[in-house]
C-alpha cells in the first residue's frame, strides 16, 4: 500500500479501538478560552457541498467543494483551502470538519484522490478552482481570493498539504497538518514530506497530533535520524517560518473523522473523542493567516498565548512573536 507501509496500516488498525467511549463525556477536548471557544462554534455562514461535474485532478478524480451558501449572491472574494485526504480515504470521512471550516467563510476544495502524499493532486485541485474562478458559467466566477490560499490534510494528506504548499511557488501560504506520519512509515519514502523539502520551505505551518497517536504521528522521537516525531518536524521547520505544534489529549490517528463524535463506543469512526478539539485552534490558525484576524493570531504567541493554557492540549510550542 502506498502512503503508509502495510506494517504501519496494520499497526494503526490494531490501535484505533477506542479506549475512552465518546458517550462517556459530553464534549471531549472542550474549549476553555475565548478564541478557541469562538472558533469551536460554527461560523456565521450556512454552507453548501457540491461535487465537480468533471475530473479536477490529473488522476481523473472529482473534487468535493464546501463553501458558504451565499457565495454566488455575495461580491466577497473568499479565501481558498485545499484539502488532502489520508490513505484510502475520501472527503466523506472529513465532512464535519470541512463544513465547519466553510462556515467561517472559506471555500474548500477536496480532491477525492485516496493517495495524496505527493501533493500533486492537491495542486491540481487548486488549478481546477483557478479555472472555475475564471469561468463566467461557474458559481465561483470572481469569488475566490487567490492571494489567500491555505492547505490542510490528514495523515498521508498532511504530507500532501505540506508538499502542496512547498511546491506551489508561494500561492499556498500556510498549512495545517493533522497527524503527519513519521517518515519511517512512508512507502515510498518520497510520498512523505521529505526533510530537504521542509528545510528549504517557506510559508507557515501548524502541526496537530494526539497523545493517543503514539505510533504513526508521535510527539517524541523514538530513534533514528529521520523525522519520526512531531517535535522533529517542528524543529526541522525553518525559523523564518511561523510555526506551532500541539497535541490533543486522548485523541488517536482518526479522531478528526468524528461527526462530531465517534458513534457507538467509537466503533463507527474508529476514534476516541471525535473531532471536537480539532475545531477551535486549527480554524483560528487559518482565519489568522488567510483572513487577517490578529486576535486569532495572538492566541499562538509563544509561551503566553491562549493556546498555551488550553486544557485540551499538551506539548504546545510556537515561534509566534
């Protein structure tokens, strides 16, 4: 299997049985500060989801597009986020999170590619939206702000989101990467975010993982010279880039797929807590970087921002002044 080795996938499947039933808590990983609470809630826009009539990437996949429902009646140009799926997943797995982001005034384009690590199909989906923005027959005609484009993705798609940013010639300026896999699991190796690509990159990046994801995306480097932990990725990220890292307490590799919870005892979504904790600060990061919300950005100020006192999080680090 491409993206993660068969051993990694087998080990992951063996570890995703939930240890904490989602129904045992009303809201796991609940927000505690004003910025996290604000962006944990749905935004002010009703949302619509559609699928491209034609392929949107070089592999022939269609794209799912999530957007504010009044995109056609408004004269607003909306920032764009390109989404990259995890191994063998489609956007259906992440609908709750993607709709939440759209409610805050973003257009999200998500290829249905199930092998996204190289980032090429994410870039293809960006090009597709550039074509839609220039097409008078498209609802997105003159509605996308291509001066404010971000990327986000999960697992293999976290590599894809970062690779898309670093290979976009500056069009994609920020990335939020959920549970970025350790390089030791990548097969082939260049389907991951490679160290030279990261070390030579520009933009900004927010690394998000969970304390129960100690196998695929752990926080602490176990061994080897590869980037086999979130901390190693963070440390290898150039100091010139704005960067932050944090782990949600109790969440495993699949919690972002919650809807928002995990279903009966977590079995339906193979997760522990659900997507609750992923709503606040990741949304705030994108609102800061793509919509200029200075208060959201201040939450990530190194050592003293709200991010560092959030009770649902641990292992927080940033270089935001």
